[in-house]
C-alpha cells in the first residue's frame, strides 16, 4: 500500500523512565498535594488573599489582585509566575511540569488547560518532554481551551472557546479551532 510504513519497533511502556525529571523534593510535592486539595482543587470559595499567600509560600510569583476561582488545579506552584489583575476561572488546570508565565490583565476562563508536558511518540520508551508556556499581558484563554507546551500567546491574543493552541499566537489576534487558526484581529476600544 502506498504511504504505509512498516517498522519493527514498537512502544514499550514497561521501559518508561522519567527519573531524570526532578520537579522538587518529594516532601514538598506531597505537602503541596495536600494543601492543593484543601485550598485550591475543591468547590469551596476560599479567600483569594489566602490562596495567593499559599502559592507564594510554595515558591510561586504572584502579583496583586489575582482572582482564583474554586476547583483550580496547579501542578507545581514553584513553576508558576502570575502577574497582577489576573483571573483564573473554575476548573482551570495548570499542568506546569515546566515554567508557566502569566502576564498582567490575563483571563483564563473556566475549564482551560495549560499543558507543559508531553511524550515523544517517536521513541520506543515514550520519553517525557517538558516545555514552557507564556501568556503575555492582556491575553484571554477561552473556556475549555488548551494551550500546548512551548506556546507563547503574545500580548492581547485571544484563544476562543474549546480551541487548541499548538503554536504561538500573534498579538491582538483572535484564534479559534482545533488546531487554532487566526480568525480576525482584536480591536480594543
């Protein structure tokens, strides 16, 4: 058949090894897991000032007037930089195996996923890959959207509802779809 490539290699997950990845001491990761369940990843409306203080205690950089809604999941706060006047909606998942930088005046709507990890599907052991995400000032990530590893959302870019950003988003541009494509310019009046 044309286009069919046969290989004698196969994925072997029994040999998977990410022991090289050291996101912090085990005690810190375990303590964060408990604190996260109590104060972040639940449906209770916990005071934002307390949430921001806890994030700072765990090494996050957090600006002023940050609003974090209930049921937010943050993997490792020590890999998180958040500017001022940021809104993080219900059920946002910041899966930050690598650094996530969020600028000022950013809105991350409910159910959005910021994903910094992936796997190398070309390797038989499915090697772990770690990237970063940067959301520059004024960015809006729509509800249930996904930002993939190594994506920069330039200043005031918009990622529409249920869209997937697999590549950088241009400044003042609105994107929609899977994968996200430019649909028009963002004009702020």
